[in-house]
């Protein structure tokens, strides 16, 4: 199914803002600057794949094979949307790091 350009752009913006906000809050609360950026591949795998997450522990070969097939069949719009979410997580880490360097003790 083809996505129109405005829909892709809005989705990219929403994923960026969503992951920036979640990352910023988790980085602030947990005091771990890059926690969401490191966990993003797991989050992306859960978004991409239809396999239940327990299957990764009970039948890992089949689950990772299904993930590989599903990731290879992603459309360009899907990759752009997921990449913008990752960019949001990275920007949140950079923002927290900058705020800490400037002396904001809360962050």
C-alpha cells in the first residue's frame, strides 16, 4: 500500500516527537543519557514483527528469521518513519547531555 507524501511527513514528525519525548523523560528519570537509543533496535523489532516477543526466547531461530524477512520487505516510507524515531531518540540524548554540561542538575 502506497503512502502519500503528506502522510509520510506527518508520520515522520510524529515518530520524531514521540521518541524524543519518551527518550527525554526516560533519560531524565533514569539518568542514563543514551538508554532509549540503545534500546531502539528492540523497540523497532517489536514494531516491525508480528511474532510475539516470547517467541524470541522459545524459538529464536524462527523468530529472528521472520524478523529478517519482515525487515527486508519494509517499504521506504516505513524505513524513513522508523529512522525519524531513532533520530528523535538520538536528539533527546544530545539535548540531555547538553543540559547536563550547561549545569542543569535536574538532568
